[in-house]
């Protein structure tokens, strides 16, 4: 079991922050910032089971900052549009990863950010994956930065033209040598096996 004590901050399943106000051998008193999390007393066994099931996630005190590229900064900004509104929905009591929540999320994103109406929204499972990463990182926005994929190396125009010509002549059915090889193979098989049918 991961260690916790009085003053440890947690993120609950609604995305709200709660703090351990009191701990004894049988129970834990939590206080928090959301509608459902004013103050509540939980049995210690239930609380520890919730931590194991990730109903509560322990918050780290500090985040290591990484230097983001321009691409990653744009990625974080675009993903935060969805994740910040999803956080509002979750604090209102919506489950984070259901299709119903996703549908409501898209409606709210389009109403708050009208420019997104003309764009393609991320898929439901993609939003859920980003939510999980964001929550597990204790709502560290930098965790939403995607890794910029390297494109395959583009060759210069002359090299690509040579490769295309080579492929066209070697693998094309119009090449007489290529057809000749198939025909001689056919003749060999026909002589070896008179019942060979093509």
C-alpha cells in the first residue's frame, strides 16, 4: 500500500481534489473542493480498496517540467479544450468515460468553442485515453503533449524518379524479360508434369 497521512492530497473519481483531514486505525476523514466532497468519513479498508481500484489517486507535490516543442504546445492547447470541459462534466457527476458523457462533451465544446464545429473531433476512446493520462499526472497539462512522430525520410526528386523508374521496369508486367521468365517457368512445369493446369 502506498503511504498516506494527514494532509495527503487525493484526486477522486470525479476529478475533484480531496485532502485527508484525519486518519486513525479504522477510518479516514476526507475534506475536499467539489459538490460531493465537503467532508466525509470512510472506513479505512474501503478507502484503501478505492486507492487500489484507482477511485482515489494520490497527488504528487511537484511535476517535473519538460521543454515542449511548438508542435507539442499546440497539441496541449487543442487537447485541453476537451479535457477542461470534461473535468467540468465529471465534477457535475457525469462518469468520465461513458458515451453519454462524450456526447455531452462534444455539445459543450461546440457551444463554447464554435470554431470546433468545422473540425473533426477526437474519437471517444481517444478522449478517454487523454483523460486517464491527465488524471494520473495530477492534471499536469504537459502530460497531454504528444510525441512528434518522425516522418519517413523524403528523398530528393531525382532519386525518387530513379526508384519509381526502377520499380516500373523490374516489377511491371510490360517488361519482356519478366514475361519471358514466367513463360519459361510455365514450359518447365508443363514438361515435368503433363497434368499441370494453368
